[in-house]
C-alpha cells in the first residue's frame, strides 16, 4: 500500500472521528431547544463523552498494543456509526442519550492510538512526521465541516439529520477503506 493511499485512509478515519464526536457540540443549543431539556441536565450527555473518551484513550492505547490496530479502528468506527445513527431516536430520554454518547466517546478513543501505531510501524521518522501532520489537519477539516454544515442541515431539515449525515460520513470510510 502506498504512503499516499495510507495517508488518505488514516486522514479520513481521523476526519470522521471529529465529525462524529463534535457534531453534538456544534448543535447542542438546537437539541436543547427541540427536546426541552435544561442546559444543566443536557450537560451530562456531553460530559459522558469527555469522561469515556479520556478513559478510552488509556484503555485503547493498551488494547491497541496487543490487538491488530485496524480491528480496533474498525470497531470504533462501527460503534461511532451506530451511536450517531440511533442518537436522534432516543431524544425522549436523557439517560439513554447520555449512555449513547458515553459509548460514542469510548468508540472515538479507539481511533488515535491505533492510528499512531500504524504510522509508527509503517513509516520512517521523516515520513511519519509528514503523515502525522496531514492526519491531524484532517481533524481540523472535520471540525470546520461539521460546524459549517450543521446549520445548513438544520435549516433545511432538522437537528436529527446532523447525526444521520455524520453516520453516513463515518460509514462510508468504514466500509470502503479501513478493512483494506
């Protein structure tokens, strides 16, 4: 596999991880307005992701050293796809939303440690330094995209479609690239 192709794959994975992790933050006020939850009660949903993401970085770093990194990434992308797709269907329960977003946080933490392992094991130091910058920059692109596209999606459809859009983004990467 060429360096260019692998860089694209790794960048797409990291890009979609940001799209599926920051989408709720990008539209949180719209979700709160739509569901009627208070900002205080809904903050638990966002905090759940932060906690499980932090814990998951450590856990998945250890797992990623022992398990094929592509498998860890595939599992993470799969859970990110599922949690993002079903999230809008459970807007009636703050508890379920919190659990789903906690699962999403842990799934998100399954991306970076294996990505680093793949890059370290594949590239020499000079190539690694170039590739890691490109991969990290893809996260910025994902962040900008979700903050720009979300208001457009909401104005045409509603906030729930932001999660469907995010699911489609990550699903297309998961299905077409990471397993190869």
